[in-house]
């Protein structure tokens, strides 16, 4: 038998923001290469060798070519079937169509919708293509659905994006406040670290704030089962209690913050009793939570989509950060507000500015000096970067639907599953003049809308880097070559950009897209960060290979990155002071009514990921939750004449879908829950976003995917 060569490659899990290090085992023989095994990397500081069920099953998602896109495909007319073509024809066609649309309608007629699952280098090239070459800021990502409210909260309160904390704080915290995070499911490896820390220390207290009794909530010392969307009232009530009990850190407030007096004035109204009534919880429980938070021990908050996916997500983030600022629980071991990133590289995408509301290296679109600096760094003529904010996710698809945007390039994401109110997204893609979809998998809900389909390399086949939830940059490495004609995402964007540069004329003196690989892209990216809050001038691939994953900032001359930010009490604002913002409680965007009397909550299952294009390929991933379902409290079901297993219609103002009913005490009376993962691939009636609603937070522009008013009827 021909001999097989075996390799072991150090890389990172592609699923979530924990960013676990992995060792990928591959076999290479005369019939090609394949990934055959995985282990947690014992040397990676995020996971120290551990992996969760999703991470452990990655080889099963990578070993089969069934369902993979292996060649570019295109069609000239919508009613035609796409046919396979070679790369040269696909790339030339895309460049011709985009150049034509830009010449006829201007650069803002083109938009990009990319992904927090792209590598930093992929993101960098897309962002430079949109903003540097075409001159449009119409590039947004599915990170808008994930972390934008956390970003707004950090920037407004602390002056800069990114958490002040690190994973080591999980083991040092004495009070742990989980807000809108089912961490046992969504960030399991970090949750195990917390569990181990609690087993070692009887002083540790867990408070979980969640309208649903999740597995995380079931393990808490105190579960505050609040009414959906009332988080701000709760945080305000907790801070009221601490202020009027004299338990805030007056010296820290005076030395390091501003805006406290205005906030205190607002909080006068938020007595614990008033706040507890709004939240639908016992006043004693609110006071207990505040007392544990205000103990003279380290307090850490861990929060996720329950705060972010809200029409008031920025306020929710701010109100939680206020608790930390007022008690001085920030910048020291075991303490601070810690947003848990949903996607594996949402943070890396923001570092390169790959969103509609920011520029590269945490620069601002509306800041003249920031634009001028970036023009100089990219070798562009003055005033060539657009000062007009681009279209964020929801607005982008609305503009496609109305015809303002003519062409969209979607990469590594499935908006026909993940966007709110997907009926409108389908309409937008039908209306669009030109739809480019760049994907690894053939069966996503978005692929049927593609006029051109570009096959992308996937996990285990790509080189680059990602940044995890604690600001740690890790190298991602290819264990096997990409199958068929699939290519890395950066390469596809770079090839189209080079052709566009030829057709439209280069904006600068030197070509913008002469990249020959991810190392060169990373080098250009890091040069742009020098002097910025996330300066990584001291990091390059050789150093990451030598020293392993590193946290930012890591400026030139540093021996290591910074584990914890703001330890000196100096924040990233212009005057160095953190800022309190008045945060009045406002209700959810869509109130219940006689026609839509139930509150629909959405969330994750333990072993599935997003729209299941990857995890749905693993039979074992269905063992924990084999079927979709709508969870409803037994008494609510009985009142409607419904029983376990009945097929029910979930109906909102926007659409409907059919699900089997699951009786469950995890939801309170008046609320129902459905998982976000099941999509049109698995359900004839489409996924839960048939009924979700697109109201967005005014500052973060993140939609309220977590809550909608619905009614439930027997199907
Ligand atoms: Fe992958 Fe996240 Fe699981 Fe780690 S915790 S193995 S990064 S899915």
C-alpha cells in the first residue's frame, strides 16, 4: 500500500470567540490530503488543551467533500442555471460588472456583506477594496448582529473598543455576574474554567440575569429571571442601592471618571423596589445581587447577545459598565466588564476597520485627521476616502431592496438565515442587479440568490490570524490544501481588486493590491495600528510563531502584550477619564398586544453553530437537541389547548413558521423560546428569523434579534 504521510498542525478552532488552540492531524497520500483528527492545544492560553463538543467534531465537518463548492459558477441571466467556469472568467466577470456599476451609479451603489468568521487578513483586503479602492464605506458584516452594542458601550464609557479584561480574570473573580449569556453553551471552554475556580473557592458567587432558566442559570447562586429587555432597569436599581448604601468607590469616581452627578440624578428614581417591579423579580433578589457585586472583592461581568441584540443594546452595556466604574471594579485582577465575543474573529474584523461605521485600526470615518492619516498610509490622494458612513447590515439590505444599492458581495455568511425579517432580505436579493456569493458550502439559504458563486477555502485549509475575546491574536494555519478550485478569501478579494484597479484606474501612485500572502497583509495591517490604542507594531508572524498567541496592545519594543487595560486608571478618552452616561430604561422595540401576546426569545443550542452549514454536517451534533422546537410553559400551552409535540404556527407581524411544541419550565409564563440554528435547509417553513424584527439600536445599529411579539396557534 502506498505510504501515507502524517502531519500535525497548530491552529485555532473556527467556531466561537473563545479562540481555542487546536492541533490538527492530517494524512497526505496519492489520493490527496484529509484532516483525520484534532486535539486541544495544551500550550494555547485560552483552552490549555481543552475543547468542547463543537471543536472536537471539526474533523468530521472537514473530511467530506460532499456539499463543498469546488469551482466558480456563474449565470448571465437570473432565470438561467449557474454553470461552472474557470477562475479567470469568474474574476473578470465580477470585475467587469462591479466596474460597470461604479461607473454608472457611483461607488455607493456597491456593498459588501462579510463575516466575523473571516480571518483578519481576509477582512483587511475586503475593507481596503471597498474603502481604499472603490471609495465606499458600504461594507458591513455579520458582526453587526453580534458585538456592535458592546463596541458602542466600550467606546462611549471607556474611550476605546475592546474589553479591559483577560481570561485569567475568570479564575480571580469572586463575584461573577452573567448578563444575557448562556455561557455553558455559548463559551463552554471558558465556562469550565469558571466552574473549576468556583470548586476551589467557597467565597465565589454567581449571579445570572436571564429571562430564561438556561443551564447556566440553573447553576447560579442567584438567578434573576427578569422580564425580557429590562436589564437597564435592573442595573440602575442595583447601582441606586449601592450609591444610597454608601458602597461606591468615591475616590475612584472622583479621580478617574466624569458624568457621575448626572447619572446619580437619573438613578434617584430607580429605587430597588421600582426596578424590581419593572423587572418582575423580588426586591430582595435585586438587593442580594447588588450586595454581592458591591462586596469588597473582585467582581467580573460576563455578557453576550442578551445585552447586545437589543434596540437598547448600547444602554444595556453602558448601565452594566457604570456598575464597574462606580465601584472601581475595573483594571484590576478578577474585575471588569467582559463582553464575550460570539464569533471567532469579530474583534479582528474591527481591528482592520471592516465595518460600515469605522476605518482601519480603530480610526473614525467622521474624523478628518483619521481619514487623512489613512490616506497617507495607503498612498492615496488627499480626500479620497469617503466621509459618509456606510450602510450597516439592516440598512444595507433595505437599500438593495429599494434599488439604491445595485450590487452586493456576500462572503462567508448566510444572511438569508441570520438577518432579522428574512422575507425582506430575500426580496432585497431578488431586486439586486448583481449578487456575488463567496462560500465554502453549496447548501446555504443565500446560495440560490447568487449570480456568481466563488468557492472559498475553509477551516484547516487557510493561513492567517484571528483575535479572540481577550484581545489575543493567534495564528491560523492550513493543515491540508483547499479542495478543487477553492481559494482563500483574501486571495479572491485581492484578485478582483487587482482587476478593478486596472479597469477603474489606480487611485494612488503604487498598486494597492500587490499582496502575495497573508504575512504581507498582516505586516501592512500592523503598520496601520502603530500609535493607536491597539498598537501591534511589535507583532509579526515570526514572533507569533516563536512566542505563540499574544494579546494586544503589543507595541514595538514590548516583550509581551497587555493582559489587563486601564490598570493605571487612565482611560482611552481624550481627557483620560471614563464617562458615565444617563441610561433611562426603555422597553423592547415591539410590545406585546392582543393579537401578538407572547414574547419570543431566541438563543443557541449546545452543540450547533449559527445556521448549521458546518455543524449540521455532524450527526452527533443532533444528539443533544435532535429536532427544532418552540419551548412554552406547560400552563400557557394548556390554556391554548396545546400539547407536547403539537405542530404550532409561530406568527409575528412579519411572517410565520411551523415548529413542534416543547413543553418547558425554562421559560416564564408569557414567553416562548426557539433556537436560532434551524433554517430553510432543515425546515420547509424557514427559520426563526421569518418572524424576528429588524428594529436597531440607534447608536450601535445592532438589530433586536432577541425579542419579538408573536402569537402561537395549532398548525
Ligand atoms: Fe471551539 Fe469555542 Fe468550543 Fe473552544 S469553546 S472548542 S473555540 S467552539
